[in-house]
C-alpha cells in the first residue's frame, strides 16, 4: 500500500514536471545575440502553444513542423535555420538576423513593424454621429445660425493670442485666430451641420472649452470638447398641461428619457443634429407614445402601430424613359445591397421613376426591367466593364477629375487609392474634347493616375505628385474637411 | 494595417555632413560640419537660429499616433512639420516643394541602408509661433509614405538645427513644445521663472550633427541618439550579449516583401536601462540592425531614444550647455 502511494506520488510529480516543462512563456522563448536570433522550443508544446509561437514570432508553420520532425538543418525560403538539441524535451532554433535594405527611394528612410505591437495607429477616424445635442453650461458660448457657428470664450483677457483648433480646420493651430472682444475671445466660422470636436489654444496651451460638458477622449490622455451644429427642430404643438415630453427614435435606439423637450410658448421643442438618412420617431407625452400630428409621413412599426418618418438628405429621383410595356422595373444598387425585391419603380407618363434618399457618397446601380439587368441609359458615368459595368452616381460630389488633353483617346479611366487602383472602376466621360469624372471623397489624402488608352499618366493639371515604387510618380489630391 | 517608426532623420543629413564625396558637391554647408571629430561640445549646425522678438514661445504639439507635429509657415504655405530631432536640419516634402529645388542628384542613406535621391534648396522664411527663420538650408525629399501611413499632410521635418541656441522642452503630457532663447552661458533670457525641476541631467554630445546621449544598459554605457521622429526606441541587434540579455524579446516581425525593406525586427522590453543614475524600467524597444547607419556615421550607433523615451516626462534639451534634463512623470513609469 505504501509502495502504491509512493508510485502514485512519483507519477504525480512526473506529470507535474512534464506540465511545468510544457508551459509556454513568450518572454523566455526568444533571445537575440550578436545578430543571431535564438528560439528555445519545447517539444511537448501542444498545437495551441505552437500557434501562439508562430503568431508572436512570425514563424512559418512549415518551419515548426520541420523542427518537431527532428531536422537539424532547415532551408526555408532561402533562409538557413539550425536546430540544436538542448535536452530531452527542448531544442534551440537559430538563424542570422536578415538585414536587407529597401531598394526603392520612396521608403528608404522608413522602417515598418507590426502595428499591433504598440497599438499606435495614426489618427483614428471618429465614428460620424447619427444625432447629437449640445451640453453647454453657459448658453452664450456657442451659437449656430444660418450656417455660421459663433464660438465665444469668456475671460482670458490676459492672453496674447487665442486660436480655435478642431476637426473643422484639420486641427490647425494657426489658421483660426480668435478676436478679442469686451468680455473674452470670439470667432465666427462657416460650418455645415454636423459633429465637431475642438479645443482652444491660449498662448500655445491646449485648453478644453470650460463651458462645454460634452467631451470625448482625445486618445492622448485628455479630452476634446464636442459641439453639434444643428439641422433639425422637432416641435409638438399643444399638450401644455403635460409635465414632461421626450423625443425617441431609431436614431437613439428609442431611448425613452434621453432627449427631453422644452416647453416654449405653448409648444414642446428640441433642436438637434440628425445625420442624413431616413429616421423614425415618436413623442412621449407623460409616458404616452404618440406620432407627430404635424407629420403625415408615417410607416408601420411592425407591431401594429405606426411611427412618424423623417427623411434628411437629398432625394435622388431615378428615372428610366420608355419601356411602357414592361411589367415591372426594379432599382438595385450597392446602397440597398443589390436587393432585387425592394425598390419597385413607379410607372409614370413617359417611363418609370423612384425617389430615394441617399447620403453623400459614390454609388453603383442598375435597373432590372422584367428580370433583365441594364445600366441607366441617361447616366453617362459608369464603373466596371462587361457584365460588371454599372451606372455610377456620385451624390453630392465634391471633386471633379478633369483631363483637358487627349481628345482623340478612346478610353480614359482613373485609378487611385480611392478605388484600390482598379483600372476599369472609374471611366471618364468625354464632352467637347475634355474628359471628366465627378466623385465624392471623404476628407483625406488620395493618390491617383489617369489611364489613357492603357497608358498610365500623372494628372497634367495637378502640380502635386509624389514618388512611387515604379519611379513614375502618382498625382496627389487632398480633400479638406 | 502596419505600424512604422521613423528612424530616418538621423540618416538623411549624415551623408551630406560626413565629409564624403557627396558633401563636396554641396558647398552651402561646407565648414565646421565637415569636422571628423566625433565629440563636439555644443551644436554646430548650418542654419542660424531663429530671429524675432519673443524670448520664449509655447508651440502646441499635435500628436499623430507616436509622431509629434508642429505647425509652421514656409513662405505662404502653412502646414504640419514633423518635429524630428533625429533629422539634423529642415527637410521639405518634395510633393509640395518640388519647385523649390536648387540642386538635385544628391544621394542619401537611411537606417535600412538603402540609398536614394535627395535634393537641396534654400527657404526664404519659416515662421513658427512667433519665432522666424530666414534663408534656411533645407533638404527636399519624398515624405509621401509617412503621409500615407498616418493620413496627415506633412510639409516637412523640423530638424535639430532649427533648435540652435535654444533650450527646448518637450512636454508630451501637455502636448506642448516650449522654446527658450539662451544667453552665451546657456541660461534662459526669458524673465519667466524657470520651474523645471530636473530629476536627472546628463550631457548630450554631437556626432555628425545629430544629438547623442550616453545611456547604461546591462551595466554597459552605450551611445543612443535622441530622435523625436522615431516612433519607438531602437537598439542594435549587435549590441553585446551582456546588454541584450537584459532585453526581453516579445515579438518578431518578418517583413519579407513589404515595401519597408526586408530586415527582421524584434519588439523587446528594456529591463535594465538607466540615464545617469536614474533607472527607467519597462520601456519598449525595437531590436534590429543599425549597422548600415553606423557605417554611414563611421561610428558605431548603439541605439535610438524615440517615443517610448519622450513619454517618460518633461524633457529639456539645452543646445548651448549640451545637456538633457528630465523631470519624470511622478505617477508614470520611471
């Protein structure tokens, strides 16, 4: 019995030892010495541990398989690895560190490493807000009227220079100086409705707006102040005896007591910013949900009731002339996931039409006439070729590519960072000997080239270009906010 | 998506000032810069320091990932300059300054050891928050790849020679760069109270117009250059066994085929790093070869102090006294 216990104890200790040896501690796996990398690998590691090893140290699974099969020299993709046995369960894998400089001049001075290593990506794109309401503690510090935003910073009379810096001016620290006034500093800026983040710069020092409770993390240990320029007022007439009235809708996930309305001269009001698109909503009057009595546009909510509907943005009217004898015509595009059973066009006097609200952007679409797909014959702008050719629509386009040369060219397309350098994606249209293509681009940098009858050229009308890996250069375009 | 760090600037100027055949074609900066002495007290840069009234300025720093930007006006163009002490002088982005080029065909080298074409020009005037510089010598090269990686417009690099005769305080916590004019002894002209309380002060030295400081790793003294344009610390993979045994290797990247060069790089943690008598623990570093750069220098470079170092606290560099002082974050990593 005592012997059995001893055996069991020994077996337990053995298993324990085995387990300990198989532990995977990434910080002890790799070392670098005199230009050589060494990996201490445990032959008892399981598949999960091996996968972690390949993930952390970019090791090829083929290489690891060779190590585990007992090879002592491994030649992989021109690199020579050596495997040395350390003990019964550990081997040491080693190789000289590859030093091979980049040959192209464009990246001669930059060294790339894995982004995940340090979690230090560039300026993150903020998610555009669907809706927003300001939270100033003093009403006078911000006003938005007729597209003019007035920022007022009370006090700080001792400051020599005050600047306003924010997402509206690409966070410029010099381009928007504020003017001194009787009781502080003031600036008027023309802004579109939307969400903006900002800070003041007082004699070089970044400062949050002290009268704005709405902030967001600036990702560098501080906060940016946030302001919304409004584009919508919701109003509910009457109900003067109600105690509390709220607005709730699809834009705020129908949160009941978030958007409180204010009683003003016999009406209940709330001003806010609301992103372009189609939204449904209701008022909540002392906990009773009601539709907007002044808005005739209502749609079923799927539960036997109706919601009020508001559409913000440009309504595009898609038209197809002719085809009077067709049974049905359907609009399908990337804006509705190419759904072929949703957007049935209405038959009108000289053809078919459908109004649809779209936000700013580039869209592709086709008509389906009795099951047969066709591009829009009235729209000269197309994208793609062959069966993949679609009509192209740049809603609220903010840039027009233009090529005044090559009037006799047969085909001119644009390839750039905005379309993955696709040669056939954006096809320019010729009129009066000039080639054009309208497009909507978000603020930022883009590089591109024209392709004239198969020949890639820089934009002769654009002085800005940068070197590329082919030594031919790419045209550079910046879209400002 | 990939993350990159810059270790450039150091290299960009080196060939021009290293007394090799290239520099003979560039008479504009011939003179003291051609000196082969390794340790030179005080900065000896080609460009004059800033002119203008203020004795000190506070420049708001813009952070783009691990890069620091300041806004400057070159003639009539206003935009972002990467604050880059690793670059020895002003560098302009050829995308916006191609027409400024006065001479081209100058070869340049980078940390990855490659060579490319650089050009050179003079800038009439550069303004930055009240300080102005005139008749500046500048390199012109493509910086489009930095723009493309970080999505920000970069007019150029604001290099070390722009700080000549100044004390510069880099305060990441307040996103500020403070510049102070100095007298001949290296004291601030500004009547404002100097409330900078240094935890450690060490000498910096100049090698081929780039700032260096001696650091201690694993008990050994090493020469690291100060590079605000480097998104990470860097240490040579050829450092001694004793030094590298104090670096925990956490990751490796095999960048075969990526347009950044094909050198292998490692991410590590510095376990035994000190500046003067002050230990800094848990700083991260990249481990890779700096051999090519060293050969350009004709001097062994052991490493670079980049973003991981500059986030340790307020850092003052006095270019007249040739000193670096650090007021460490009190609740930080030091």
